[in-house]
């Protein structure tokens, strides 16, 4: 691992693995260099920190880019449900918009 930022984020995560932000930041950094690890961490975020809303947009977009249509759809839908339950209207609107745009692009292919 020759990436100082990645190393620092790994240390933060190891120091406090119960803070979803630490794992989220680490995941986003892995997106730049190791998509298979990013996938593992997105799945961990969704499983272990289901209420952490920032995950859903990025994870759904990631799964869509990877061609995993089923996982992308599930992730958008789950994120919208979590946002609705949490009363996070702005996040809900953003996820709905991204989901609709993705559906239009996916169905148009």
C-alpha cells in the first residue's frame, strides 16, 4: 500500500471500526485503486451500518458501474426506504432522482 491517504484512513478505521464514516471514507478511497475491496466495504457498510445514508448513493452508483443491475436496484431502493424512515426528505429526493436517471439510462440501453 503506497498511498499515504489510504494508509491514514486504514488507521482511522482500525482505531474506531464502529464509526461508519471511517469505513465510508476508506471505501471511497479504495474506489480509486481497488474496486474489489471497495465492493467488499460497500457491502459491509450496507450490512453493518444500514442507517448510514451517505453509503447508498455511492454504493448504488458503484454497483451500476460494475454492471450489477440487481444489486444497484436493491441498493437504491433500500437507501430510499432508509431515508424515508429517517425522515430525510432531501436525501430521499436525491436518491429518487439518481434512481430514476439510472433506470432511464439502463432501460435505454
